[in-house]
């Protein structure tokens, strides 16, 4: 027979687990690629990213979420679109050949709901698998749905000066990837990345060499400079600059919504 203390602890643990399920963010994924990415391939990538979120991301960040692939809403009326999307946020997967405007569609039908856009063209020009871009956008949508959170840290150009970094999970390590079930996914930073340096602290999931508020090769970072009163960016190297410029050429990215671009 269980003691009263053990029974109490188990009851509390069940309550905590139930609360975690209730607080889980649901992201509706809409395939707007018109066959460039099949639903089968999108579902396979979604399954891998859901595993990444559950087993890699949540243990560090405590932000549970699930991606769910919906039917295409490109031709749906507003009433039908809202009825079909029940998520807390929306992630559009848009092809390089699509003439659809994800932001225009979103504003007409789902205004006020947080969203992100995965452009397959960005992946093509960078030489990245589209699933990496998908993973990148999903993790950043979970961590900062409205793209308006900042963390104070040392300026990348003068460590004595304080600036406000964009709360982005993947930009600083955007050239680093790993696989789940053979599907390439994006590396991401950990809480210690946004904190003062601690010897031996792990700043990113893969454990690569990266100091807090640093930028890995091929990566970049955005921040608000209070002295200039403007949004700024910094790159680790020419490769990172090229990758950032490719991404920023596309409208409706998180950088554009912050006012950079």
C-alpha cells in the first residue's frame, strides 16, 4: 500500500503533466507548394520536427508544441479557412514557384494569429534541405510567436556596449544541422546562450564551440541598438552574411516584421 506522501506526490505529478498538455502550443502547417513538396514528404518532416521539439527542444526550453499538417487553404473563403485552422499559430510552407502571398492570405483570413513562412527558395539558394528551414522557422515560432522579444547582451562589435538581441533560436547556428530519421534539422541555441558566460556551459544543442551571444560560422544575429535607435545585424563571416542576405530578400520573414528590411 502506498504511503500518503507517495500518493500525494504522484497526484501532483499527474497534475503537472496534465497542465503541460493543456499549455502545449498547436501550430497548423499549411502546404502552399502546389505539389513541389508532397504531403507525404511534409508529413515525414513534420514527424521528425515534432520529435525534435519533444525530445531535444522541450527538455531545455520547457516550451511544448506540436505541428499539425492541415489541408490547403489557398482557395478557401475566410469562414472556411478559420474553421479549418484550429492552431495557436500558423506555419506556411511556400514554394519557389508559388504565386500565393502567405502574408496577404494570412491578413485576410487569420489576422492576429502568430505565423511564420517557410520559403523553399531560401533553402535552394542557401543549399540547405527545405526540412532544415522548416525546423528553423518552427522552433523560432514556438519561442517567440510574435517576433517581438529581446534579450540584453554585449554588442557583437563592442562587448562593453549593451544592445538588445532578437530572441531567435537558430540564427546564430543556422549553418549547423543534425538528423532525425534521416531528415536534416536545424541546430538551436540553449538558455545559457542568452546568459553571462559560465565555464563549461552548453550554449547550443549540438554542443559546438559557441560563447554566449556569439555567432557560429555561417550564422548571423539581429539586435536593436538603443544608441542608433535601429535594428541591426551582424554576421560571423562572409558565408553568414550571404546566408542572411538570401533570407532577408524574401518578404514577410521575422526580420522584416521586426523592421529590418
